[in-house]
C-alpha cells in the first residue's frame, strides 16, 4: 500500500509539473512566434501579407 501511495504521489506530482510547465513553454513559443511573425511575414510574403491575412 505504501509503495502504491508513493507511486501515486509521484504520478500526481508529474502531472502537476507538466500542467505548470507545458503552458509556460507553449506561451513562450507563442510569444517568440508572435514577436517574429512580422519579420517572417515580410520575408516570406512581402507585399502579399495583408492580402494573405485578409484571406483568413
């Protein structure tokens, strides 16, 4: 029973950590993409970018 409890606690901790860290990583990635979106858009689409945006 003690081993099961220890395993359960470890699993719960792992889930908690993943819930805390994954959104942070996701937010960081989204922030970096958002920061570089203008530059990416300019280099890939150039003048077509507003048109591409209005397409969506």
